[in-house]
């Protein structure tokens, strides 16, 4: 695989190798990719946990009757409220 890098990225890799942190460019690139993969997995895990929390919260709201049924009647009442406010404003 041949991947062109931006000058700043290539310089970072060269600096890492010349400082002795990595044995060669490939090792530096592999480590950077592995770090990015770990970061992405952590981000996905956090997003999944946040979604699970929201689902648990919604289920708790349903169990404790802190919800309303958003049916046709509900939306019609909202439309009527908007119409009433519009008429009251004199427009």
C-alpha cells in the first residue's frame, strides 16, 4: 500500500523515528493507527453506553407514567394551540 502523507505528518513520523521512539516509519504508522483504532472503539463504547442510558431512562419514564401518548389527538391539540396563538396575535 502506498499512502501519500501531508508534510506535517511525514515530519512527525520522521521525528519519532529519529528520536528513537520507533525503530522505523512503519512501526510509527502502525502504532498511530492502533491508537486511533483504540480511540474509535472507546468512542463507540461510550456512545453505546449513552444510548443504553437513554433507553433505560425512557423505559423508567414509561413505567412511572411520565409519558404522554403522541397520537392524532395530541398533534391536533398542538395544531389548534398554534392556530389560537396565531389568531390571538392578530395576524
